[in-house]
C-alpha cells in the first residue's frame, strides 16, 4: 500500500511508481548514477538529515507540487499529486524513512476573472414638467480567492450604479403638471360653554376647527378626511347667569330605617338561631337645583342568638317508633262463627299512634296505624284479618297471634242451633267503621 499525506489536499489522486534496484530507470541518467537515486526534477535532489519518517515541503511562490520522488534504502518511488498542492508531506509508501527526495512543480492556475452581472436600469420618480429622470441598476460582482490550493468563488457583492436619461416625448406629454392645489377648507365652530359650579364667576369654553387638505392622486387633487382640532378658552359669566346659578339648599341627611331582627328556621335540638334584619337607606341627588330623594337601597344584616329555654323545650326532636322495639300492632283471636273474631289493641296505649278500624266486612277487617304529629312509625302500619266459617266449629279452642293476612280456622256449629245462630248473626252484622285513638304523649 502506498502512503501520501498532503496538507489541504482535496480528493487528491496519488499514483506511486516504485523503481527498484533491479535496474529500472525513470529518466536518462548519467552512467555513473545508480538507478535508486532520484532525478533532480524542478527542486533538485534534496538529502535529508537523520533519515526522518516524513518531510513536509512547500512549493515556491506561484508554484504547486504536482509530484515528487522519494528514496529510502535502495528503493525510490515517484508519487503523483493530483490535483497539485501547495504543501505536501513527503512519505515513502513502503519504508519508514526518507533518505532524499526531489519535487516536480507546475505553475499556479491563473486567477479566474471576476463574474459581473448587471441588472436592468430602473427609472426613479420625477416631478411634473421634468425633462430627464434618474436611473439605477444593481451590479453583482463575484471575485475569487486562492483557498486550499484552488480558486474559490466568494460571496457576490452587490452595488448600485446610478445614471440618468432624458424623458421621451410621450413621457413628457403624459407628465403635465396638474392644476394648482386648492386651498385648505377651514371651518371654525362656535364657542361652547362647559359646565360650571354654583356661585362660579367664569366658565370654560371650547370650539372645534375642521381642516380639509388636498392630496395629488393620479394627477388630481383629492380632498382628504377633515382633521378636527379643539381650542380651549374661558369667559366671565354675565350678571344674569350668576344670578340664575345660586347654589341650592344644603343636602338633606340620608333617611336610614333599621328593621327588627327576624329569626330564621332551625333544626330540632338546636341551641341557637340565625337572625337577619333589613336596613333601608334613602339618599338625595341634585336635579335642576333641587334635592330629589332616590329609590331606597335595602341591605340585609346577618347575626345569630341563643334560643331560650322555652324555645329549646318546645323544639325537641320527634321520636321514632319501631315495631321491633314498641309493640303497637293489634292482636287477633279467632272465634267460631263468622265476623266475630276479636282484635285487641296494645294495653297500655302507645303514645303517638292513632288506629283506624274498618270493622268486619264480608269476613275481612283492616286495622291501620298512623303516627301523630312529631312521631314516625318505622315498620308495618296496616293489618288485614280474614274470618272464614268452617264446616263445623271445633271444640272450644282459642287462637291468638299477630298473623299477616292468614285465614282463621272458624266455622258453624254442627247442630241446627248453630245454623240458626249463624243466620241471625249475619243479618245483624253490617259494615262498621270504628276509630280508636290513643293520646300521643311527647
């Protein structure tokens, strides 16, 4: 593998030719010079001191290195530098030292001419009746700089070239000056008095001035939007104005009406209650030199107070009665013959419970319990009992309990006396509604 290190080299193509001691020559050498000695080329043969591994060399001003011969031991190699470089590092491709070398030069390429691009001439503005117009055009100039062994184009520099030219006959004919500019239209308004306090001796005054100017648009004078300015001044009031401007009477005091404290609602067992009261305030405003009462403004003040002993005693929370805790359900005892079973109510009376009894109607009787004010019933509140006659009455046997919709075992006697009694009882029995109430105790 052939080695070459060139400072600043861009895609350099290196061709190394090895000339060995076997007798291959490069140029016509003298008969006494061994073949492994480099030719002088452009730089002459240059011996090194101490056989360095590489040697950095630079071409003279205006020249570039296009190749070099390098010798180490009894082997010389010619290395082509493509493209040519200003500075290269002489390095033998197969040896670790350089005994001597010789450089081949070429002239630095001529600097390219600047690239100059001209823009179009552009007319400037010109006054009416003008005979010539100023013109300008852009000029873009790109120069070249020697960088990294080549000419590199620099950023274009744009300049402006100025000139002038005469207007053509058509241009001058189309550029006739317009008519003379109209005078501004100025409209001065009347002085207007401002407001003033009672007992004042002078008043501030203002007046507006509207000014309309003209602007040339397409060779015509066009009126612009009027500009309004305000002028400030003052004047003394006349005797009549001061006489009509006497200050009114002193402003009346506000009317403040404070209402009574009103209790809000409160829960049972509460110890205090929220209270509110309203305050109505009437103010006065000066209208046409008179003090006029305005609509009252009502505000609400919030507070609270402790309940009295009597209020707390009357505000005890209601008692809940549960069927599982308080026996308020009626009890039922079947009896032979229809519509004659007995229903008993709790004894003693249950506070806070009222009973409604439909009585026996066609073999059924319904008892309903309802809570008095301040009480709540939790559980079953209605019971319906059914009394159906049996084929024959059993021996004297009583049934008691609290059934829920069960049929009682009742019936007629086996003798004719029992049938007769049954007929008489049915004729005498009618629809009966009995209201039984137990007094509620709180």
